[in-house]
C-alpha cells in the first residue's frame, strides 16, 4: 500500500485548493478506484494458485514460474513512486485511467501468451501499469471526499484489501476448474478485460481530476537504475537451477551491487542539486526509516514465497485441484480479515506491540505447519487450515499498519517520500523472497527425489521453506523492537 502523498491537490488549476465532490458521485468514484486497487491485489496473488496449470500448459520450468510471479511484483514496486509523481504532475484521474487501460490491455496479452517468456514479459508490463494506477487511489479519494468523510473511504480501502486476499485464491481456483470456453488458466486474465471496460466508462464520468502544485521533474534515471540493479541481483538467483553458479552468475550479482551503488550516488547528487529523487539517501539517516526498510524486507520476503511453495505442494504434492487449493488457503485470508480492523484501530496506541505480535504469530504458524507436514503425506484439511488461520491472524495485525508505525519516527516533511519508498520496498521484499525461497523450494524437491517427485518430496521441500520463513518473521519481530511505539496518523486524510 502506498502512503498518501502530502502535496496540495486541485480539481481546477495547479494553485487552487481541492474541490471535493459529495453524495452519490463521490461514492461511485470511490467504487471505481477501489475496483482498480482490487484488481491489482487479485492479480498479485491469483497466479500463485494457477502456477501448476500454467507450467503444464506452457511447458514452463521452475525458474519461469518464479519469474511469472516475481516479474509482476518487481515491476509494480518499480512503478509505484514514479506513478505517484506522474499523477502529481499530469493529473490523478488521467493517470488512473491510463493505468487501468494499460492494465486491461496487458491482462489480455497475458491471456494470449503462447510461451513462458511472453507471459513473463506481459506480467512485467501488467505490473508497471498497476504501478501507474494504484498510487492515484489516495489522491482521488482526497479529491472526492470532505476531510470528515475520508476516514470511512480509507477504511473501505482496507476492507477491499482483505476481500482481495480472500478472493484471489478462491477466484483463481474457481476459474481454472470451471475451464470456461476451454480457456483454463487464461480466464484469470481474461476476466480483467470486461471489468476494466466497465470501470473505464464509469471513471470517465465520475472521477474528479486533481494534481499537485509541485512541478518537479521525474527522476526516470534513478527509477531505471534501481530496477536494473534489483533485476541483476534476482536473475542469477532465480536461474540457478538452469544456469548453475557460474562465473557469469557471480558477475551478474556484482553488476547488480555496483548498479545499486551508482543509483545511491546519483540520487545523492540529484538531491544536492535541488531535484526530487525517487529515493533520497538522506532518509537512511532517519533511524526509524532505516529500521523500517530492513523490517519490510524480512517481513514481506517470506510471504509471497510461502504461498508459491504452498500452492505447488497442495496441487503437485497432495493431488488437490486449484479450487481445493483455494479452499485450503481460505482460512489464512479469513484470519487476516478478523484482525486487520483491530490492528488499524489500536495502531495509534500500541502499534509496535501489534507489529511484533503479528510477526511472531506468523512465525508460530509456520512452525505449526512444519510440524504437520514434515513427515510427508497429506495431513488433511483441518490441520492445514489451523496453521494457516493462525498465520492470517498475524498478518492482519502487522501488514496494514507497518508503514504508518515506521512513519511515526519520520519527520512530517519526509513522510510522503518515506511512505512511498517503504511501499516499494514491500514489493521488492516479496520479489526477493520468491527468488531466493522459491529456488530453495524447487531445489529441495528435486534434491530429495530419486525419480519423479512424490508427496514426501514436496512435503520435505515445503518444510524447508517453512523453517526459513519462520526464522525471517522471528528476526522481523526482533527488529521491530526498535520501531516507534505507536503508529503515525494518516497524512492528510
């Protein structure tokens, strides 16, 4: 989730105050932007359930399946801050509509993919369009509602996040098993097309236009350097199974590190010249922010990789179909919905304690699942559901409030930039987790099998991932001890 921007908006001219629209028009505008956010959240998770079907149909290897998921989150993270700046400069409605239109087109191209490479490329493009669309949600909400009504609108945004976490696995499983028009997994992308058309028609009529008074130039060089550096780091990790660890692999890792160093030097130089970098290195001198970055990497690094490994285990290891897999994952989403409202309500008083409790609860859930899976075979629905439900309770306590707890230790003048960077790092952490732990999982499957992998091999591989993810969330909980005690109030809500 991106933090709300702090600059001043207008619906008439760059130097005029916002003019909210009230009544039914504001509610319809809210529905339109929440729908766009819902589709983004769905597409970030729905492919996890579809991964085995995609692999069978396209002949995708393990690394290609990892890229199909990681390419979306990495591109989304790369686009978030730049997308927010574009909306500030050219208008939030205009950029939301452009992002939504691009999301529709790239969804169709994902559905038409005939090779794993084409699907990965289109998933990256889809993530970039989502990175343009999603940051506009907050600006549109502020331009549509009076200050007293914004809290309810942002509460609806949180509810949509919870709903998407439920709907993603279930909708993916249902569409794949329904096999509408013999399209199989492709329906998870085709469904975005008619829904996007409806949202575009409504958005053109009801969304207000708003933009920032700031006219700072976009830091495209910085954005490209950051994305390139992270990509160079991910490439040899995900491709390990195909390439092995060769001199070229280490060269790519070194090139990634050097590129990120160049990125930091360029950003420091740009800030010194009075520009607005996508990441101001001066933020690292703020203790809460620096700790928040490491917390985000540990916390979100374990989540995406866990669901990829779990979905493959459930389908290839235990023989469940996609719909049954979604039903197994459902308790995790339900647990998250139960505690997310509590976390948001209490964050201003005991935000740090909730974060630590949430992270340690997730670690405990991973150990519960490890205990029932480690012996191989299928432990049955209810034992799996218990561990997943506990994990969902922890996620609901921590994930919705992490950025605002970190922002409580960041000066107000830096809050907008810091929030945007933290949201981006959340996506990068997920991509890194998929790259590293996805590789660990698939290598453990093949490493433990004497012939074709069986249920025990998938169980062994998932058990390995569960131990690592439990450790990641334990470390995250310990690092959270250094965060501010309570969450910051939402900026300009």
